[in-house]
């Protein structure tokens, strides 16, 4: 005889069996059955955020910092609407996330009561799969399928609508079992030989890496490939994670998200090796194409849409990056022999004066010239943050214009040590940092955010304080939307900045943080930065440091 269980308890039991440890949410009336059942599942940590966009961003940060499936729950149609911006971010990064929303009871929804909406239709454009549960007996199959779909490359969010009558119903049902699809596949021997031969044929190859380097844990393997070839390696123009080992002699940094700059970087090369991502995803329009004429591409990755997305590839292999490189590098060494070794030595020697390490040294010298500047220079602030962070700290970056030098200053050493805004939808940083910290309780976390971005999600500070996280928020206060000012001036030659300042009245981030339960200080003196940072980063608890910087547009 099957065990009788309520829908609400079955739902939580299924999440736990799928590996979910935290349920991120903001409760409403239709979610009360879940809240009622939580007392019977004390091993599932409920994380309350004060608005639904924060709920999804926290879950997104948790998954990006752990590689795990996450779950979050929002409140009916307005709650799902609030969450859509963060859901867009999670879709952009392929975050394996189960998003649920309480729905009006079946039948009652037909009357279109207050807060009712077509949840599945609303969620569908931004998720891999969207469904509403219409029978309690189907709940296990739906949750199991959702977890499988979310975690199978191309990974991404899924959505389940949970009507109240389903959650409150009771029946004898089997919960089934969890399934994961093993996608750690490598290409055929013929394909590997063809790829190795094509790479060895190139005289001046260049590597561009993306986020699948993190997802497949292939940092060491990607560096091995670059060092075997003696060729430069760049992060893609959307460098939102630890996509390459910065201290590898081959690493050059991130390609700027500007078509002409990207084209100039790639112009000297005769083969682009794209690993685990779209190598040339741009931002604003330009008449210049980022891919130089005649530059051939070979590509490896598991995300179908990234393979030959905008440019045809000579060879495109749908395969796991790590497994492919584990086989490819030995094949290159065997086929290339002593000639390849000599070429690699020569290539690395040529890169030594302009690789990431060399550029960092010059950058620090340049930035240090502004050490006495008042108001504080944003680049000087970034350097102080980087130098004050403990070696094992994780950096969550949404500084935008104020963090333009971060990737050039702080080395990537592990795949979960750096997380940045990916999609351009601002407000992600503060709540994502909360999720990152919850996923890594033994590591200090630093969130570096602009003032404009932080005001999209300032309520996140309360959740950090509530969970007593080892998390320090550094808010860069330049009194406005600097990036928009820069673009208005650059694109239109206009310095009449309407709706881009918040200085009348000014925002008091220190007072805001204290009102939400954080220790907070405000810094205006550049000489106080390093000491204040080191002190904050080394102590437990959630803290905020507001730093007033220059509001210069250039």
C-alpha cells in the first residue's frame, strides 16, 4: 500500500531528495501550505528575501557558487512578475534552478480572482520547461522531470505552478527517484584527430574561453592547452566568472565588449579556438564586426546555441570541455612532438611581457598614482579591495564602471572564486552575494557594487544580517548612473544628464545598512581604505562599507 502524503509535504520531500538544501522564498497566501509543511522538514533551510526578484537572484548566486540545483518559491502572478528580471539573469547564465509559484486553487482560478494570472504562459519565454500541476499523483513525476531538465546541459531554470488544492490534497503516491544525465562526453577518436590536426596546422592560434570552463571544472585543462600551444588565451567579452587561471603565462585578460577592440585583438591570429561559450557576444551596436575577415573557428562545448551561434565553425564538437581537453592535449603533444614544444616555449616567452601578470604590474603602478586623490579614485578603491581580501575570499562583482579593472587586478585561482553580473540586468549583485555566502559558509565573501545597482535590491542586506553571513558589502557611491552618463556623452555628445543623479537628496547607504541590521561605515579618505577593508574582511558577520568616490564621468 502506498504511503499517504500531502502535496505540500511531498513537494518538500522531493526537493530534498533532488539535493536541494535551501528553499529561497517570499511567502504569500497561496504559499501558506508550503510554509505549513516546513515544520516537518527542519533539514531544509528557508531563506526569506523581501521581494521576489531578490529570491531568484539569491538562488542564482547559490547555484553559481556551488554548481548545485537550487529551488525558489514566489507568490502568484505579481510575484512571478517581480522575479522576471532575475529569471532573465538566471536564464542567461544557464543556472539549474526550479522556480515555483503558488497558484489559485483549480476551479477558483476560473473566476479570475485577485492575484490570478496565467503563470505558465508568463514564465515560458525564460525557462527550459514550464508546467502546472493538475493532479497530486503527477507531482513526483513533474518535480523529477524538472530537476532533470534543469541540470542537463544546456542547464537552465524551469518553472512549476502549484495550485493550492494540489498542495493541500492527500493521497497515496510513490515519490519515485532522482535522475541525472551524465553529459561528460568526449568526441570520437576521428573528431579528436581532426581537431588536433587543424589546431597544429594553425601558425598563430588564439583561445577564447567561456562559462563552461567553470561548469565542467576545466580551468587547469584549458590552461594546459594554451601552454601546450604557447598561444594567448582570453576570456570572452562577457567575463562573468573564473573562466581561466589568471596566473597562467598564456592568460591575457578579458576581451573588451567593443567590436573594434575585439577585432584588433583577434586580427593577428589565423585560428580562433572557442571553448565553452559564445566567444564574441557583444553589447551595443557597432558597424564593425568583431570577427576579422578570414579568421577560422573551431569550437567545443555542450550548449547547442553557443556552437556556431553567429559565425560558422570549421569544426564544432558538442562535448564536455574538460573531457575533450583531457584527450586533446596529449594528442597534440604526441602529434606535435619536439617542434610543438619548441614553438610553445617561444610563444610563452613572447607573451611574458604582455600577459596578465605583466599587465597587472603596470596597472598597479598606474593606479597607485591616484592613491592621494580626493574624492577617491574608483580604480584606487578597486585595488584596495583586491589587496585587502583574504586569499580564500570570494568576490561578487557588480561595480560596473567602478570595477573596470577588477579582472586585471584579482587573479582567478578556483572556479567559484569570482562571480559577476552576466546579462546586464542590474541589481543582481547584492542578493547574489547572499546566495554565494550561503553556499560557501567557510569562505568570506565580498560584494562590490555600484550605488545605482544596489538600490535595485537593497533589501538583500536584511537577509544577510538575518543569517549572520560572513559577507561584506562595498558600495561605491558616485551619486548617479555613471555608465549611462558615459554612454550619453560618447554616443550623442550630450552632457545634459537627466534622471541620472541621486544627490538631491543623497542616498545614505550607511544609515540604510544600519536600519537593516548591518554594521556600517562611510569612507571618504583614500588612506583609510586598506585598513578599514582588512578589518571588515577578517571579522565575522554582515557589514557594509560605503565609499564615496569621484563622480567624474570620464
